[in-house]
């Protein structure tokens, strides 16, 4: 049985997240409905990351097992799907694989970005979080070092009954000035637990506005206690940028 791999981007503003759920519009459901309309049967997708409501993606990856009667050529799949998908979802690339591949379990790392600005603009507010406080960006940069490396991120996450442990290895964690009074956070790790990035950003913003100290955040991380977390950052500033896989897969030409 062949496997379909998709690279997907979406504006998460009007979605209840990636994964299908009752009484909410989701990215997975929208794509599967298009497949059903085209093929006459439902193709079940599995995403590499289950983004929350309001969270965006530039490099989501999903896979599906294909039935023998699936006849759309791999190179034509993006064009066929995009002509039927809503404007807030786009298939950036597609491959039909003759080997076993799992979008979630074969991933070796994931990368997210989070963008903040102090300029209130109707043209920016879907993808950036407006901060109304004066921030010390030297402290913001220093706070990144706390989260680098292997840690238990229980404090800076949401509880998820299906998560057995909250240990993650953060390999990249930094802020940079992106121009036009905008700052962008980049974080890459072997895995992320539920609500982790937004919880970390919330804590760093508390440090940068003088509400908490670096030492307090460092201690909170070690304590593995959600009562020591900061308010979680809004979803709209968060983007799933990229999913990393072993080179042997070579999923997409880009």
C-alpha cells in the first residue's frame, strides 16, 4: 500500500485546530472532505503536530495510506486539492511514497515561531501578538537560555492525559528583531508537549516586563508544577514552521 505525504500551510484563525473534533471547523476535516468529494471515499490523514485553535502552520506534514484505486498523480495533487480547498489552507507539496512513513512518529524534530509587536495594526493582528507593555529585550534574550537543553516541561505546558512524560530536548531557543517594531521567537525541539511554546513565551514576556525574574522562571521549570506557570501567550502569534525527518526520507523536492 502506498503512502501519501503532504506539506500543508494554513491560517489557523478560523479553525478549532488541526485534528477533527465535534462542533468545530478543523484543518484535517477540511482536507479529508475534499478528498472524499474527489475520490468518492474518505482518506484518513495523520498530522505531524496537533496545532491548537488559532495556531497557524507554514510547514505542517501529514500522511495517509492510499487505496489501490487512488489515481491522482503525485505532481497533480496540490493543484487538484487547492482548487477545492478554502482560501485559508494550501497544499505546498505532495509525494506518493512506496515505503512506510508516519508523519508524527518518524519526525525527529519540530520548529515553531512566535511573533510579537508593539504596533496595533489591522493588517498585522492575525499573525502577531500585540504587547502593550514596555519590554526589556535583553532580558527576553537571556530568558531563552533557561529552556535550552533537556528539561521536564510540566510547569510550562497544559495537562494532557495521553502524555506519559513531559521531557523535551530544546535545541534552538532565541529571539531576534524582525524589523518594524516586531520581534520573532524561534524554538526547535525533538518534541513538544501540549501548550508548551505558548507557555514558554508567556513566561519570557513576564520576565521582559519585570513581572518575574530569571531566577524565578528557572526555579519554576525545575519544580514541574503548573501553579508556577505564567499566563499562556495568545494562539495567533504561533506558527508551526517545519517538521524535520531523517534524510533518508527525502519527502519533498524542496
